[in-house]
C-alpha cells in the first residue's frame, strides 16, 4: 500500500489512535514519539501526521488497529438447530435472526451446519471475511467432537496421516482425546480446511460418527465460556491476530 501523505481532510494520527481506544491523546503522542506507530508499514514519529482512518493501515507495536468507522467484528456462539444464513426461505431459525437488531449488513465467515454448535464470526469487512474463508490462508479451526467409544489408539495417527474421502484426502493438524466417560469420548481436532461436513465425514471414516460437534476456536479467537446464542465484539488482540493470520 502506498504511504499516505498529509491531506487537509485527514485526521491527526494521535486523535485516530485515541478514538480507537489505544489511550489518551497524550499517551498516543508518546507512542508516536517512541517510534511504536506505523502507517502503511512506514514508522511515523511526527505528531502532525494526518491519516485516513478508513483506508490507512495503522499499527502499534506491529499490532494492527481497527480505525475504520462502522467496521464490525463479532463472535457468536451459534446454537444447535440454527442455519448458517442471514435468512431462510423455509422459515428455519438462522444466525441472521440473532443479529436482526444490527443495522450493519453482516457476512458470516464460513459455515457451521445446523446440527453443529459453536464459534462463528460475523463482520461487514468483506476482505477479511473472504480471506478467512479462503483455503489458501489455511486458517486453523478447533472442534470438540463427542463420539461413541472406545476409540482405538491408532485413530489419531490415521487422521493426522490422512484418510480418503470421496472428494480427496483429509488430514487433521492435531488430535487429542480430551475426556472419556462410560462409552462416550470427547475428542479435540484442529483442521485448517473447511470442506462441507469435513469433521463429521473424517470421524465417520475412522469408525466414529459424531454425536455432538462444537467449534471452539478460529485462529486466535476462542469461544471460551460464551453461552449459546450470545454475541460479543472481538477484542483488539483477537482482531489483530486475525489480520496477521491472513496477511492484512
């Protein structure tokens, strides 16, 4: 991106940083003076620098700061039974129903099938949504899967080495047995691809059809204790981590 030059209609950098919640305007001036702020990959030390907060990429200590007005980045815990769509002609409940009161035109990042619960990202930043969904960026996603046990010791090895599905081989990045009670086993899997029903199909292929599936993380964003149906804004650190993950 071409470095921004001062313009009469630009906004002073320290004011933009303060509006983004980095600190008071004076504290932001100190950051600039210490050479900890960059605009479009150019370190800025001048207190008079003017920027376009909707266009320029601004970083503090290499962490990208969201300064664009009106940009929204949300984490939802999608409940089971909800369709990943903003509306549904069949009248089924959708994630769009859960954000109906939002004025922004939101995109859901990727999909979870109706029977799968867990973390779903929503934003009106089309470029970030595209990159997070595109397979070339290999964004890791973490799932908890409940299956019937017992689970053979070689299942994790088979999944890491790759199992053949009808649309090609799938390999998990990591596999862990989290818990086992009676004949129920809880597994954690990390994958960086998003083919349809990929977790369910992979586990079915190794003899363990999924009883319940929950996505717990997308890159640096964790579901944590967020309750089903609840929505929250991404933290500054989570958003910066996503930007870094997809080269923005």
